[in-house]
C-alpha cells in the first residue's frame, strides 16, 4: 500500500478531532486532499456520512465559497445520492455514478434553496461565480454546463424548493 493511501485512512480516523469546519447538515467535514474540491462520501471504517474538503479549495474559495460547497455536499447526502452511487459502484467499480448532470443539478438546486432560506446571499453568489466560470461548457467530467448549474442554484434560491 502506498504511503498516501495509509495517510488518507489515518486522516479519516483522526481528522474529525481537528476539523474546524462544520456542515449545515451536521455531517462531519474532513480537510483531506481529494481530486474533487469537495466530496460527499461515507467513512470507509464505519459507513457514516462524511464530507471531504480539499484544503487547497478552502483557501481558494473563501468562506462564502466553502459555505456553498458544504450546502451542495449536504444536498448529496440528504438526497441519498451517496447511497445510490455506492450501489452502482459495487456493480461496476469503473464508473463514476456520483457525477451525473442530473445529480449535480439537483444538489445545486437544493443548495440554493437551503442558502436562500437562511438568507446567505454571499454563499449563493460565490456558488454562482464558481460554477458560472465554465459558462456553456461542462464544469467537469460528466457535469452539467456552468450555465445549467447557475440556473439550478437560482431556481432553488428563488423558489425555496426544487
């Protein structure tokens, strides 16, 4: 096993005691290098929900951007995307089922609805700027376009539901 794999698992064990960031849904947040900026997943040791935040993303996004990312990742947990994705992953370990346009748009809309309900316009604006940078192009592999994601956030924030 490579050293970074060992460090990853050790971080999962001990990081909750050191994490200074909380999520709006009560799911523990771990600062952990990950290929994604943020990721809703399950703790491999006990199956409990966790959110991984890449420390570089935290520094780049600022407080409002992190609040949007946490609302988005909480939405993945609340909408049961993680459990559904893991079921598909067990049947085919070579797919990335947690990243589909439909799932990402649903999480964006839910994040917009939550942030709108608590009046966090700065986090909504940060989310719009972050995803909007992709414009008419997908914001990542298997992601919707930046414009589609912006519309989903706005819809959630304006309607209060998705």
